[in-house]
């Protein structure tokens, strides 16, 4: 069968690549065409555009690149129609993907599957109308989403969380790795490591990394190591790095494996840090912080922004958001979760409860199996 996939960022590239591998294991003749990234390329198929050409975040960047965004979207719609796949698989990235889904549903008979459902439970709940109209099957990776979509009379398939798969696969493949080797490979000292995951987009890094690094100055016994985001050059980071700060690329999981704690910009990384049992502080600075905090309280439909807390249904990790992300607050919260800190044990216990709720590994395999079964049932 022919599978067309669309992702818009690094985490989508990871999870889509694992889904592709699982589809190949069940469908040896599978053909892939995609808007994706390097990990998807490694599996095989045709990469039409790299997600780096799509990833704009924030009102101003999006406004400045509207022409490019619309051009890419129009090209994507035409390309899907011309290739005529057996199924279109969308992976997160709702602003782009839901527009493509609307077009494909209106102009073709191609079924539209959504893997890693849009987070409309946080805001833009009105998008449920588009999903019910344009998406044939929805595959959720967050357990609390099931009840949300059922309240809207829309059935959803919970497949487990692919981060569990990714972390388990990494640990299995790197069982012989050691902390000493990691430090030596990256010319790091023997001091305990604190990981800095400041986001995957330039604006996120610009907003968050300088404040993280300023807070780090209060902890001279630790070394702070930045996880370099794919597609972001070392030159961009050097504008913000302190002389004693190191950066590693392509080693985020390895960095988390040997970190004593982490400062993490909200997103999939919060979940990954928890799966590695790394105590963390969620840091998400935005300009006009007081206004953003006000809007968050009155517009967002959920109490938390980090996946760890959302899955657990309670505060496991501290969230410093908008005007709450000050250097002093970061220092206070980080100090509480470093070895010997009074918040460390409670957070680690909360992680175990959250991991139990997420369920076992195998999300990619379950999703692939469900997708192929559905396609066969519908005669594709």
C-alpha cells in the first residue's frame, strides 16, 4: 500500500519514523511519501519537503511567512492528490494538517488517519467539528484524550505513547554505554550534569535559554549541557551560551540518561525526561508574560501545560510559565530537585504513577496494526 505522511517538527519525525517501521513490518510492499525529516528519510521513501521548511512558531513569525506557509500547503494538497495514496497519515501539527485534511476529504476518496491527535482539549476546542468531518480515524497517544473525544461523540483509538517505545528502544540499543564514555565523548568534566532542553524552534530558544543559563550560575558544582535541536546551528546557540556551557547534538536521550536534573521547555521533552526519571523544571517564557498568564487562565481549557502533569492529572513537575518563569524562580525550583533537594523524591514517585497510566510500550506497532486492519476492512 501507499502511505503519505505529514509531520511538522522533530518529535513528529521521530514518531512517524517508528510508525513507518511498524507499517513496513506488516506490509512489506509499503511505499512512503512524506513531508518529514531525517529519521523518516532513514526508513525509506520520498521526502517531498523537510519539516524545517514548515516550522514557524508564534504570531509574528507566522505572519511574516504566510506566503511560504500557504505555498507549501497548496503544494502539499496537490502532491497528495497526484500521488493518490491508499491513506493520508497526519502527525500532530494541526494548523497545517487540518487544512490539508479538509481539502483531501472534500476532493478525494483518500481516507485520512490522524496519528498523535491535535491537542484541541487545551484550546481551539471548536476544531472538533473539522476533525469529525475530515478525519476517518484518530489515534491518540495520551490516555486522557479518550474521554475528551468521547464527550464529543467521536470515537478515538488509544494506542499507548510512542515516547515509551522510543526510550525503551534507546536504552536497549545502548545498554553498554556508560556515563564515563558520554562525558569523554563530549569533552565534559566529571561534575554532575543538568540538561537544558530549551525547545526546538528559534523563538523558544531565544526566549528560554538565556534565562536558564542565568539561573545556572547559582550552581557551580554542576555542569549545564544544552541539547542542540535538529536544524538549529551552533552559531545560533553561541549567541546565548556562557563560556562554560557545552552543547551536544543528536544525543538528547543520552544526555537525559546521565543527567541529574533538567530544565525543559514544555512539549514532548517533558514526557521524555520523566521516562528517564530525570527530575525537571518546566520553563516556558513568553513576552508580555502577565498578559499571557491572564489569557492562559481564561482561555486554556486545562490546568497544566506539561504532558507529565496532564497525564498524571496533578502537579508532578513545577511549571514556570510566562511571567512565572523568572531567573529566581528557576533557581528555587531547580535547587529543590537536585540531589539532596526536598522535592526530588516526591517528583520521582509521581513519575512512576504517570508511567503506569501511560501503559506499556508498543504504541507504533499497535497503531500500525489498527491502521492496516482498517484499510483492509474498507477495501483499500
